[in-house]
C-alpha cells in the first residue's frame, strides 16, 4: 500500500532536472491567449503605422492600371506580366507589415518559454486516434476551461464592441450617402478604436490564462516519492552503492597504512586513542605521515610497530595535533617541525645507545 501511494500521489515539487526534461520533449507552458494577444497587438500596430503607406502604394498601382486600362495588352505573355507586376507591388507594400505580424507570432511563444526544437511532439501516437482518449480530452478539465474562456471572451468583447459602436451608428448609416474618399479614413479610425479596446481587454485575459496554464503545467511536472528517489539515484548514485564503495576505500586505506607502518621511523601515540606513524630518512625535507588512526586503528598501528621493532613514543599533545593537521602521505606542517625533530632525535639517540651496548 505504501508503495502504491508513492507511485500514484504526485505531491513532491519537481526538480530542475525534471523541468529541463519536460522542456526538451516539448512539454512547455503555452497559452493560446498570449499568442492571440500578440498577433492582435501586432495587427493594431501594423494598421496604425503602415496603413497609410500600404494604401498609398496600392492606390497608386491600381489607379495607374485603371487609368491606362485601355492601353494594357491582354494578348500572349502580357497578361501574366500584368499579374506579376500587381503581385510584386502588393508583396512590396505588405512585406514589412507581414514581417511585423510574423515577429509578433514568434514573440508570443518566445515570451512564454525559450525556443524548443523537439520532434517528440510530432511523433505519431495511437492515443491521438483513440476514441476513449479523444473523449477524455473532449470532456477534460482543460477543454471545459477553454470553453468557458471562449464564452467569457465572446460576451465581454461583444459587449464592449457594441458599447463602442452604438454611438457611431448614425455616422455609419450616413456613409451610404457620403463620398467614397471619406469612407476609408472613418473606417480606419473606427478599426483602430476597436482594436485598441480588444487589445486592452485581451491583455487581462492573456495574463490570467498564462497564470492558469503555468499552474497546470507545473502541477503536471510534480513527482511522486518513488520518482524523486529514482531521480536521486540516477543523479547522485545509489546510496547503498556509494556506502559500499566508501567502505571498500576505507578498507584499502587501512591495509595500505598497516603495510606502511614497518618502514616508519617512529610512532607517536596518545597513548591508546591516537597513533601517528612517521617516516623519515636522511635527505628528506620533512617527515611524512604514512599511517594514522584512532582507537582500534591506533591499537593496530601500535601492534604492527611492536612486531617490526618500530619505536613507539607517547606524546599526547603532539599526537592529537598531528592527527588533526596532517594527511596520509603528506609531510607534517612546519609548525610541528621542532616537536617532531625532538622525538626523532630522541629515537636516534636511543638507537645509538642500544647499538653501543651491543
């Protein structure tokens, strides 16, 4: 039961690795309302900044065609050349506005997440053509939210647009009797007014929808306890294996230290809690620690030293200090040179005295 609970209940916050994996497979925060807002805002910008230039260029082109229509040849290759000329003029007039709209569409995605190139979302899946999966998506929480958003947008936008256009009904009716030259400026003014209102309203809708989509996406990335443990094992390694490896390293270190004790010049003890084996020969810059330990290890170092006739000197302060400051196969720190030199000098004098008696 506990394992089932760990597998099914995703209550843990997602790790950074989990979020990066979601991004790589194309599972990102995406609000369609944000994209819609950027496109409509881009259209309003295009209409406001480029409508005059576009209409002027296209008007000049069409006016020239109409004014010289009687002189335009429609025979043979002339007609394709005419269409090519009209098409090139239209493309030239609409190139910059089209680029603005394209950048707005890309910006709507880029502002929500960094650009992702993933083929996983395009891979065919049987679940996409499954009737049961389709019904689940159709009546899912996300589908109901989208339906509610659509109704709210329809009602709110429709109400605001009606409120804006209702006072203009008299002017719109008068357009049927007005000069054609007055229709375009009025329509442009009303279009900008409507687009500005829509952009302002959709900004609120887009912000709210993005927060909702982010919350949905973040909850979708949450992990169960088992998933969290598995990821920890993959990234940090299995704790049991790491503990075993540490134990093996410690055993190897003990064996290596015990094997190095016979070549030590002296073993300094505490007398039973600490033991430090130092190697020193003429020509060495300073003594080197070849073994050290506490309690059981210290006792083992003393036993090996006794078996191989290595002098054992009791000096508790020096033993504790050396154990705390020197590492295996490292020279002793300079601050202990004098004390260690006195010990080694004492050992050498003792050896000479023993040799003389012999």
